[in-house]
């Protein structure tokens, strides 16, 4: 459980420290649509790589999160492995 007042709402973007799944062989593309799961929420997102492992994730609907919460990035239409990896929400 989280203490009251710690949850935040992101309205259009988040920064995530991303750890790629070793079995996901495809490269990340800024033109593709992906899905992110944060808690029980799932959103369609686009990604932009900022640094080595940091991603800027943009989406259309608001997303509630807690700082340092883990999220899963996946691609449901992938032929092989669908789970791309996980991330830790920075802000």
C-alpha cells in the first residue's frame, strides 16, 4: 500500500529508466505504437529514447503512477516475444 498523497497523474508524458528483455530481439522505434502497463492501467504509447536506458513515453489519456513504480512495456502485435522489458518511472 502507498501512503496518501504519493500518487501523481501524468497527462501526456513520462520518463522511464528502461531495462530491455534479453529475449526481445527487435529494436525500439519512435514511429511504432506500443503498450505500457502501470499497475492495473494499460495505455497506448509512443517512445523516444533520451539517453542510454532512459525513455520519454508519450500517451493521450492520463496515467496515475507513483515515483519509482515499475511498469511493463510491450508490443501486442509482435510475432515473437511480446514483452519488450520493464521500466522504473522517474517522472
